[in-house]
C-alpha cells in the first residue's frame, strides 16, 4: 500500500495523541481534513480550522482562496510525500 507521512504539531499532536502517522496515498489535498475528521472526530472544528498545511515543506491552500475546494490545479498528496499540520504559534 502506498502512503504519505503526516506530521502533527502542538495542539494537533495533543488532539491525535500522535507525532506522525502514515495515511494512504494519493489523496487530493481538499480531502485531507475529511479523512482526518473521520479518524479524529471533532478535529476540524477544534484544531484544523486555524492550521496551516505544508506538503514537502511547501505551504498549500486547502481551499481555493474563496472558501471553495480547488478542483483545477489541485495539489494531490503522493506516496512518499511529507505533510505537516501546523497550528498557529502564540508568543508572548
């Protein structure tokens, strides 16, 4: 089975009780949050709504910028890719 690695940071790591895991690939980026919601009920509302996402260290937009899922030119997570979920960082 082909997989990609997803890394969880800060609140996302606490919510999932994991630092990382392997998920099936390929996966369109627009489906990522629904896959995570299926595995970790409530994560979208409580954590993911304010997170940034990278694929292979490049920031990606989960939506098309206007709140609609991207269809044309959408990023597809490939086998071997590394995805990071990065919650906002507070400083003080």
